[in-house]
C-alpha cells in the first residue's frame, strides 16, 4: 500500500513537471478543467480526496465563493428559450460510480453529505453493474440545476409524487464529460421513469457543442442521425437496477415524451424549485442554502461567509483513485425472463 502510494506520488510529481500531457494525471483529477466561464460568471471546481471512496468530495465556487451545484446555477442560459438548459454532469460516460449532488446539505462539509459525493450503499460507495452490451452509465448523466421533483403531491402525467431530487438528465453527446462539468444542452425528449412509485424523470438532452446538435431537435431526429440509441437507452433504464436485486423499472406511457412536453415538464419542475427556495412549501429536509439570490432571504448565505461557515476547503487536494470492488469489475447479463446472469458463473445456466 505504502509502495503504491509512493509510486502514485512519483507519477503525480512527474506529471506536474513534465512538458507532455500525462494520462495518469487525467484519470485522477479534473484540475485541467476546474474552471469555466459562462455568461461572465466563473465556475471553479475544488476536488478533495480519492475517487471511489465515501470521503471524496467536489465543491463548486462561483466567482471565487462557495456555491451550490443545485441552487446557484441558472436553469436556463437564456430565459426566453426553454428548450436549452444548463446541465450539471455528475457521472461521465462509461463510468460506474454513483456520483451525485447531496440534497440534504448542499453547502456543508460533514460525512457523507457534500455538494457532490459518492453515494453510499450498505456502508460502501455505490456503483452500477456493467450489463452487457452496455458499459456502466452509457451516457453522460446528471441533473438540471434549480429544478425539483417535488414529493409533496402526485404529478399529473405520472400519477406519482416526485423523488425529492433535482430533475435528472442524460446527455447523448460524443464527448464523455467530467464530474462537475456545467454545459448548455438542448432538450430532445424525456422518459417518465416510475422508480418504486416515485416520479423520476430522465430528460434526453444533447450538448450544444456536439457535431450533430444543430441538426437534432427531437427523438425522431436523433433516431435518424444515431440509429438505435434511443431504444437502447430506454432499455438500459428498464434493466439497470436488476443487477443489484431490484425490479424491472417501468416507464410511464411506455416510451419517450416529445421535446416540447419535456421542456414544459422542466419548466414546471423549475417552478416547484422556486416555491422550495422561497420557503413556501414543505422542504422534506432538503437544505436549500444558496449564495446567489438575495430575494430568497431565508435560504440566502453571504457568499464571503460561506467558506468559513460551512468549513469548505479552498484548494483541491486530489488523491489517486481507489480501485472498484471486484464484483463491479465483472459483466452481467439479463436473461429473457429478466433473470440476472453473472459472467463468472456459467454452470448456473446448465
Ligand atoms: C478540458 O477542456 C478542454 C477544452 O475546454 C478539452 O479539450 C479537454 O478534453 C478537457 N479535458 C478533460 C479531461 O475533460
Ligand atoms: C447573462 O448576463 C447578462 C449580463 O450580465 C444578464 O443580463 C443576463 O441575465 C445573464 N443571463 C443569465 C441567464 O444569467
Ligand atoms: C407532444 O406531446 C404532448 C403530450 O403527449 C402532445 O399534447 C403534443 O401534441 C405533442 N406535440 C407534438 C409537437 O407532437
Ligand atoms: C425577504 O424577502 C422578501 C421577498 O422575497 C421581502 O419581502 C422581505 O422584505 C425580505 N426580508 C429581508 C429581511 O430582507
Ligand atoms: C485549478 O487548476 C489549476 C491549474 O491546474 C490549479 O493551479 C488550481 O489550484 C486549481 N484550483 C482549484 C480550486 O482546484
Ligand atoms: C433553508 C436552509 O436550508 N437553511 C439552512 C441554511 O444553513 C443553516 C446552517 O448555517 C441551517 O441552520 C439552515 O437550516
């Protein structure tokens, strides 16, 4: 272990002094991409700890002060165009760690709650299984800032209450993305996932920078330029939890809703969030502290006070990633009766 740490330390040292790009450094850090400016606002990522551990964390700074990934990034790059939204990448494509925004204490440092953290399952970091022919999350996965799947009532389209999280989205762009990335995307459609009796929308989006973005506005357009992916991604949402022992996940209405209906649903969700941060509704234990909207004074924290108040580190301190547990390194198959088939146990099928 010690030797491994020394080697990793040496690799990092080499990486930072070498004139050439070093793949080892890329794997463990986003330091190259820790800062991005959108509409004159600079967003910076601060990363602390080792990936694939419960102690790992990532914070957001907005113009140099702590901010919440959920409450301090605008939903829309341009308020007059509801089909383009900002998207926060939590999970890059083909990675399996269940990384997400912590809803209970977005600005606070404690264990495990953090702005973005590695979700826990039975005391260990949670991963999704690789289900053949997919690999991990087969797209960029994340959430839409300033939206809320309100659990306080049954939603019209689904007939179920929301899951109490920001609204999720999946991005079919070719770039693989990185955790903490904020990118403008276009809404193409959406899947109304019924996750155990909770409404859990998965909005289908594409990054504006993608080579086909200007040509696709709908699910049908995407089918034309990327045949097969629509059906494959829908199938993944049905089956991805079977490997951890859960049921097949139904989709309300059976398939994708269209782009305009999806955009309206995002707008509704943005309104539910507004009622949340204004303190008008039961917050269901969500911390909605934010550092950008003085008009919501119950939840507003002075930006310059936030770092000391919530004990937020100002510098990144990135440790080499820890290896995934073995059971998440093998492939699984889903049989025709939706049974789980492990690649390590061929005799089970004789
Ligand atoms: C970092 O950003 C640059 C340009 O913005 C991009 O070319 C590069 O691929 C990114 N690197 C990673 C690791 O995402
Ligand atoms: C973008 O910046 C301009 C100028 O500061 C501002 O008027 C506008 O509201 C901003 N748009 C968003 C969506 O933040
Ligand atoms: C989109 O879907 C909604 C809800 O099903 C429907 O009312 C609307 O007519 C559809 N719009 C288009 C352009 O197909
Ligand atoms: C808090 O915000 C509300 C509007 O949302 C405003 O009416 C009220 O005066 C504000 N209170 C303080 C102390 O700023
Ligand atoms: C961002 O990246 C730069 C260059 O890699 C690094 O010097 C700086 O410490 C990083 N800042 C944070 C907050 O991680
Ligand atoms: C609305 C909200 O989340 N308020 C919290 C902000 O943070 C303080 C701690 O400083 C909590 O006490 C509030 O409940």
